[in-house]
C-alpha cells in the first residue's frame, strides 16, 4: 500500500473518529434501505438491491456524524455528483417537483432522524476533542517526518561526498526567483478570478483562499503549459474544494471545481526539493476534467 503523508494523516483522524462515531453495521444499513423503501430519499428513484449509497445527510465537512441519524438512502447521482457538501433541505427542494412531495420526503427524513436519536451532527464537545487530538497526533507525525527526511538528506549528501552541491541546491537563487514570480502570478490571477466569482478573501494575505457561496475554497491557477496545480496538505484540511483554473489557448481560464477529498485521493507528492517538499500535493489537470465539475470559462484581463 502506497500512502502519501496526507493520506496517512487522514487515516489517523479516521482512526480516532471511529472510537466515538463508528460506521453503521451491515444490518443497520439494511434498516436504512427498508425505511426508505429502496428509494432515493432525495429524488425518489427506485433502487435495485445493490444500487445506491448509505449517504451522509449532513456531510462530514459540515460536522455530520457516521451514525444512523445522519444516514439515508440515496441514488448515486444525488449522493456523489449533485449534493456533495450542500445543505440537505436546499438540495431536497431542488429534487422535488412539488411542495407536497418536498414535505413528504422531508418529514420521512426527519422521522428517521428522530427514530435514531435525533442528532445528525456529532456532539460539539466530542467533535472539539477529536479535532484537538487529531491535530496533536498529526502534528507529531509531521514533526517525525521532518526529522526523518532531514536525517535522510544528511545521510545522502555525506554518502555522495558532495556537501557543497547539496548546499548550493538548497539555496537555489534562480529557483527562488522564478518561484517568487510564480507565487506572484498565482496571487494576482486568483484575485481576479475570485472577483468575478464574488469571492471573499479569507486566510493569510498570500494564501489564495476565498469564501465563495459560504464555502471555503482555494483558487489555484496554471499557465497554458502547466498541466497541474499544487496545494499544501495543511490547506486541504480547512477547505471544501479546489478551484483549478487552467489557462487555455486564447488566454482565458477554464475553471473546474474539485472537492478536497477527491483532490487528496488523486494527488502525488511534489517533486520540488525546496520548501514545498513533503508539504504539497500535486494534481493533474486531467483529474479536474475527469472527476471535477466544470464551473465556467473566464477572462482575467
Ligand atoms: Zn436520487
């Protein structure tokens, strides 16, 4: 099994989470199917016995629990492609062609929540404790990675008998200069795109993080000849999606949205040996096209 540091940290978080909020058992999942009469709780589509997902009503990103009160039966399109992290009531409204249907399905879902304890979200105290312990555990893991990498680099340069070249490589005057230009391009282009999308700047001044439609996102831009973008692992933990903005032949940008978990599942560690090493995951444009959602094409000038 090949795991990136970000995937390892994700597993650590999940490992702690399962202590207080385990996945439902197989029999429980059967109860979900029975209660919703083998039909999608959102759109009403009838599902064959193997079809459909036991979906999180409130997404994990919004504090939703794994417990049954937060699990309903959903068809794949509703769950995986359409609802994502959105508010379930808003989403349900869209899926119902009349107010009566909406009321019926909403009350069915509420009935299920009540039958299973009444709380789709994890208890806030438990949630805060989990966040704290997860942070502590993953920070310690990061620190261990840094120590080991440092030792590995030191060993390598000693064994090559080439300490001079190693130190030259680390200072990298040219690389830093072009790196600084790339950062500046990223900041300015992201700012222009955010303006068009009505985004609100959040996070650090130089981070490219924005809030758009109440969701935290990062806008990552790639010039025509660049076929991937990079996002810091730490940033992935606090944003819902990445807006990959890829310049095309006519100088405009095609913008795709990719959920953070999909990004995480498809990223490769950066090949950079500078400060980004071990901290940044790279995802190719093709992943944005295949697995993301096309938002729009924008001019930035
Ligand atoms: Zn559906």
